[in-house]
């Protein structure tokens, strides 16, 4: 790991150096120009010479003032990006600590540099910048990437937990701190109840998603993910709403003037603000989905529409004093489904990436602000307040978790175990949200604002670093105890059987209350919504992309059903009448269990995978692409190697075998769904369609990826006597997976019925040949033709 | 349903027999009617109406379990043709969460019943033993979702599991001993049955939407 460990330091080092130099250079420039800047007017650039009448035209001047703000902002963002690169270069780090740790460190560093060089810090974040520019992207991103189905299935629990949890935390912490403030020894007597409540509300804004990446490998179930997501999603909104209401209260007359009526009004306002915001979000979501229906000819503006409408929903909601955060969240969740179907593939990718980018930038900036204000002179340290804040944060979170989940477990089908609850409790990491809210406290109303800021910073640092780093081991510890049990195949089998049984019985006795609602919504969706919101027909010109899609779909299905690993699985001695008691070697057990776990039908609960800071392609997509690429490559290779059949000799470097399908007879204007038309492909870069993915390979193993096909010794093929079947049985149904001689051969599922069959050869660059459609036809070669398998491959018809 | 009076009597009777609360019985009755299309009995075909069940690899075993006479406590083998609501409830009662207020012995009894249900799923020919063939069958079904696995692998896995079970139950066997199959007692030994069948999960629906 020497080199590996070494590498990340390089970019760190030189980039830090670079940054420092820049900052120093900048600051020195600034110092020089600060004096004269005071006397300058706006259009100073050209009038600069006037203050000191110059005799000569200066050949080379520096004007830092002009670019200071964008320059420094860009520099910070770059610095953070470089740090992230370094962070991810080290394989182990991302699993050790959440990325927010890194961002905070970078922020602190920048803060240190700025402080050290006595630089006048650039525009400090103020309320409008934060709420108008920095916050919406973050919220939009989390709303957009929320997996919708599990979210709605758990909606009740999530609302209960997020809403009540936030409230409970806020008021709990506020009240406890108020009680502490009453103790005269701490010197906090001037902080009244309202201020404490406000502080409680802002400190209760958690950002637990940040820690998700840390325990991703641990088998955290879907429900837990959803809880954490849901909390993160709604938490910000609720905190801000509370915050605003309490600020309004504070601005109102004195504390004594607040009557119960006001409090009731506050509660009502809370509800209205929340629901109203969501309502507006939904409306805007539908509008934007509707508009994307018509954008097929100018697909370049599709991302623009998506972003602008989301932002608009935020702004409109803010105008009406509703919760913009909830609006934008609801907008994202609503429009995602329809927009994804409407927009083109590239727009879709653009949207995703751009969203991630924006939210990354926002968050980075916020953390930098945080770092800058950490290292500075505006702190007020009060041991009592800060320590008690920390303590109460933990206590109240624990209380809210255990109490609320205890209650909601009574109503849930899948109750959360204590371990799950511990994980949720421990993942209460604060983030940028709390800091921003603290920072934006109006000084006039909060004379002790510095204290609050300091306390917030302490809590953030503590939770992010200490909790963030230890949550991984904790989860693994909790989890390890779970999985150690399954040591035998029997247990694995039985557990799986029981899972399926449970799922089956659930279906029978019906979580039918769920079904009903979900079914009804689906029906409604299909009948009305989709007709309105989704485009009518796919453009003809995207035929190739359609094939791409279909091929991908098939490949994804292959991957999802689990391609076996390449570990040679030596079959244990067959037991006739179970007489022999030869123990299975551990490796056999291992490999068997491997096969079992990987290939048993996936029970519905699947773990989600989400990384806040990075867009990871779905693993299945990734693998699917791999499959496709490899298929094409190997096929091309096997073709290039003199047109011999792949099984005649080992197919080049890769040991994956693919069978080639003989050319089909080109049908005239073939409307026969099953048969494709081929034009002659000349030359060696013709792409003969890869058909079957015969899951066998010779003795070599391919260790590159997990999914490489399983080893079935070569000799079995020949031993079978018949030449390799082309992958289709005569009477093959879709479920028929055994070719001749009992080899498992994958059949591509007949997905292509609806496709038009004009397969002129596309431009060379398009690699997915439309001729793939020919793969369908098992009927093309009714089984008996196997014996003439060799020749048709090469013949052009 | 007859007069309301007799209906509630029936309900109480069922409550007593199966241990469900009257709310649960109501809900299950609704479900029963939905499945059976308002007929008084359910047949195997009615289970086709359950959409998600199609995707379940052990679907046939589950459906079969509903009609299994041993589960219905009507005999020691064979399948019933149709089941009425009371039978339906009987089967469902196997999935009730274990009532922790019962004493230890009853808890054990409950667990055993549930495991017996599971055992019956494996033991399709009702001879009281899970033979190699039956085990193979189970494994094949479990792995049937994956087109790549061939029968050979499935069989070997089953064989391996069987051997494991044999070694656990019988210890070192003499070379000429024949291991007939897993009996129910062996079954209890083999699995570490710490989670009973369907502890709460399956019948959470009866408690209401989550």
C-alpha cells in the first residue's frame, strides 16, 4: 500500500501549497490595493491612474479587487474538489469517515489561511445568499435521488419520525437548555426561553445521510435506509419552518406578550406552511412533467426546465411564506418519475450530474464558511452551555428515537429492532444546515449570538468527527453479530425458505391495505396522469438508443439474476442414498454458500445504495455495460481470429465464450417480428450479433469482476457429443434454461417484439447493432439444424 | 353470514380455536372473500389471484401448504381440494407471532408447531422424513430464479446440505449405514431456529397499515 498511501498526499501537498501561495499573494495584493481602494470609485479600473497621475502607461498591472469574490470562491471550490479527489484515491478513507469530515477540514484550513494572512474575508454568507442560492440545490438533490417506492411505502413512519422527532428534539433541547440557563452560576441568565427554543430548533437539524456512505457495506436493510433518508429530507424543512416561526415570535413583542393564541397560531402555521409547501411542490412537479412532454425537439433545454421549475417552486413557496424546502422536495419527487421517461438519455444524465454538482458546490461553500468562522475571533466560549448542549443533543435524540420508534413499531409490519434504532440514534450527525441557521441569527435579537455559533460549531465538529468515524465500526460490530450465525448451508437454505414463505404469506393474507392504496394510485396514474404527462411515442430516430436500452435491460436482467462467480466449484462427491459421510471441505461449503447467496431469488427487501457525494451508477447498470462491452469485444475478437468458431479454440485473451449466430436469411421487408434483416457486413469490423452468453469458460478463470461466468469444464461440452447448441431449444419457453446436454444457456428474453425491423446498418460508430434483433428467433433455426451449425456462420446469405 | 348474533358466536369460536382477535378475524375474512371471489371455499386456482405470489419461487409449496391435510389437522397425508374459512384461519394461525405472555412450555409448543409447518413444506410425500429427493426439490425451487444455475449445482448443494444434516444428527456414520432422511427431530436440531417462523412480520397486516 506504499504507493497507494503515497499518492493522495501528493495532490494534497501541492494543492495546499498552491492555495496558500495564492492566498498569500492575493492578500498581499489586497493589502496594497486596500489603501487605494478606499478612495476609489466604482469604475475605478480605468480611472486608477487618475489618483496618482502617471506619466507612463503601465504595461503590467494587477487588479485583484475586480475579481476577488469570484476568484476566491472558485479557488475554494477547487481546493475542496482536489481534497475530495485525494480522499477518494485512498481506498480506505471513504469507509472510515464521512466526507463531511473532509469538507470541514478543508474549510478549517481555508479559514486558517485567511485568518493567518489577515485577509479581509470575502462576502460573508448572509441570509439571502444562503436561503436563495445555497440551500435549494442541496434540498433538490436529496429530493431527486430519493427512491420513491420505499419512501411512499414507509411514508407514515417517516413522517411520524421526522416530523415528531424534529419537534421533540427542538423543544426538548430548548427547554433543557433553558433550565440550565436559569442556574445563575453559569452566567447564562440573559438567554430567554424563546432564544433557547430557537437554538434547540436549529441544533436539531441533522444530516444523517452523510454517514450512510460509511456503513454502506454493512447489510443495512431498506427500511433503515428509508428512515435515514426520510429524516434527512424532511428534517431540514421542518427545522427551517420552526426556525422561522420562532424568529417571528422573537421579533414580536416581548416574551410576556405571547399568548396562548399566538402559540396555537404558531402551530397552525407550522402545519399550513408544511403542507402548503408540499402542495405547491406537487403542482410544479406536474407542470414541469407536462412540459417535458413536448421537448423532444429541443432536448438541450430539458435540464433547464427541470431545474428552473424546481427553483420556481421554491421561490413561489417562499413568496407565500410557505416552506420552500418542502416545496422543492415535493416537486423533485413528483416530477422525477415522469421526467425520467420523457427526457432523452443525455438530458437525464445531465440532470443527475448537474444536480450533484450544484449541491456539492453549495455544500462545499457552506463548509468553507463554517471553517472560516471557526478560526476567527468571534467566539464566545461558555463551558456550561456548550457541554450541556452536547449532552442534551445526545440524550434527546436517544429519547426521541426510542420513544417514537417504540410507538411506531406497534403499527409497522416490519418493526425496527433495537439495533436498527441504535444505528439511527448514532447517525444523528449535524451538518451544514445547523451551522447556517446559527450563523444567520440576527444579532439584534440575539445578543449572545456568538455563543450560539460556537456551541453549534462544537456540536458539529463533535458529531461529524467522533460519531462519523465511529459509526462504521459500530454498525459493523452490530452487524457482524447478526451474520455470524449462518454457517451452514442448511441454515442458509432454511432462512431463505422462511423469507420466501413469509413473503408469500404476506401476499396471501395481503398487505392488502397497502395494495389497495398503491393499486389505486397506480391505476389512476396509468389512466390519467401518464396519458397527460408522458410523451406519446418514441421518436423513430432513436432506434439505436432503443436497442441500446433493450440490450441493457436484458443485460441488467442477467446481472440481477446473478451470474455466477468464476470460482471453480468442484462438486462434492455425489451421495447415493446418502451413505457416505465425507465431510465437505470448508472451501466447498464456502463456494456453495456463495452460490446460494448470490443466486437465490432475491427476496424483495434489497439494500439500497446511496452516496451523497457521488453519483454511483447502479451496480447492475455498470455490470450490464460490462457485459455488453465484453460481449462485443470478445465477439469481435473471435471473428477477427479467422472466423473460426469460438469453441474450436480458445477465444483469444478472454476466456468467455460466446456463440455466434448464423446469419439469418434477410427477409424482404420482414415484418415477421422474430426475424431480423441483415445487410451484408463487410470486413472484419462487422458486428456479428452476440447471442448467447454461454456460461462456461475453460479452465482459466477471470478474476476481474465478480460476475464472470462460471466454470464448467470444457470437456463436458465435447463430451456431450452434440455440437454446441446455438442457444435455443425448439420448444423453448422463456423459462427453459437448459440447452442440450444440460448446459445452462441464457436465452435473451424476447423483448423485441415491438421493434421495427428496419436494420440498415448504422454508422460504424454505433456499436450496438440492430441486428441484435435476430437473436430472438429460436424459430429461425429449428433445432435440427444444429448439425450444420458451422457453416452458416461464415456464409453470407 | 346469518344473523349477527350467530356470526359473533362463530367469531368467538374461531377466536378460541385459532387465537386471533376478532379484528384480525374480520380482516382475514375480508381477505378470504376477496381471494375466493365470495365463495365459501378456496381452491388452489384462487391463489392465482395473488399477483406477487407469482414471483415467489416456492409458490407451489406455499399454495400446497394451504391444502395440506397435515397442516389442516385433518389427516396425516394428502391434500384437501378446497378449504373453507376456518381452515384458512388454521393455516394462518401458524404465522401468528408468539405471544410472549404465555409460559415457557407453551412458547416451545408454539415454536414447534411452526417448525412442523415448515417441515411439512419440505416433506412433500408425508412420510415423516425429508429425503434427498425432496431436499433437492426444495433447493431447485429456491434457485429457480436464476437461469444460470444448472441442475447439477442445485443437486450438489442439496447433497451437501443433506450430508451436513446427517453429520449433525447422526454423527459419524458407519460406512454401511444408510441415512434415510431428516426426521422432524433432526430438523429441529439442524437449524438454529432462533427466529420462529413469521414472528409478527407476516401478520402485521392484520394489525393495520403501517
